[in-house]
C-alpha cells in the first residue's frame, strides 16, 4: 500500500501562540491533510516558523509597528 506524504510550512509572528496552540494546529493540519489525501506516511511535516515581529509585514507596516500602535491607542 502506498502512503501519501506532505510538507506544510506556515509562518506566524513569534510569541503570539502558545506551545499548546501550535501543537493543536500541527495535529489539526495533519488530520485535515489525511482527510484530503487519504492514509499518510508518518514522514509528513507541518512546520511552524516563528518570525520576529520586526521581520513580518502586513499592510505596509511591520507587525512590531502594528503592535506598538495598538498598545498606544
């Protein structure tokens, strides 16, 4: 029997999610991909890259700038 495999690389802003939240996300993505692809090989990957807020842009501003503006408001 041939098993499917996948690699999913996700980026999030560092320190915005707990270890438990990331673990739940990894499990949910594995389960979701298994639903889509069928039986999966254990060597399937969900990578959660944590990017520093100063190196992550949204709407033309870094996340760090957005967080600072929200805190000042």
